[in-house]
C-alpha cells in the first residue's frame, strides 16, 4: 500500500547530524497520521508521500526545515534570585506567553556569579538533521483517528 493522505505510517528510523553523530536512535518506531496533520516535519512527510512498505529513504533537513535557525535573541541573562534555589543546568522553565503569544520553553545553560543564562532555542535549533527511514507499516486510518487528527492504539495515542 502506498503512503497517501489519512494513512497511518510506521517508520523505523535514526536521526544523525551532518557529522554522523547520533541524535535519535529510533529505539521506538515512529507512528504518525499522514496528510498534513503536523505530526512530522513537512519536508519529511512530502518525501514519504507515495512510498510503499519496505522503502528506504535518507533525507537531510536544513535547520529551517527542522527546529529552526539558532536565534541569539532567545538567550537571556537573568538574576539568580528570580529562580528557585535548587536550579541546575539543563532544567527547563515554561514562560507563559502574553495574549496571542505562544508559551515558550527556556533551558538553563549556565549559572555563575548570581546570574542564570536561559536559552529559548530548541536544543537542536541550528542543526541540520539526517533522517534514515524505512517504511515498516502502512494502513488506512480509522474514521476516529482521522477526526481526532492522530493515531490511536499501538505506538499512537492511548486513552
């Protein structure tokens, strides 16, 4: 069966950076609803359209097609007294957006001299990603999956 709109697709995959460093070992297969449901990167979905069971693809996504370019303006230095005493590098804080703004996640990247450096960029911002995928399964979605816009059951959304 071909990958078409409203197909449930199971991919075996790995993701590396352009230097060959492992970013995601794909230990669990990726199961998604195909056809513009924003389940995977649009360029990856485009490349998979029309493929069939067992087909393999290697697709390189530039940063703007993946997690975006690195934005220096999302790095801020804040006084440590704005944060709990137990903060550590790597912790994440959500900033609730103003009316019409999205909530943003900031990671603590440095703590020194009473200051905390927080970064609102995705950890993979600015990184090109190389997806190595194999189509492991293709089936048509159920009416319920289509109306909900995501996969249910094995590998998908559970109630």
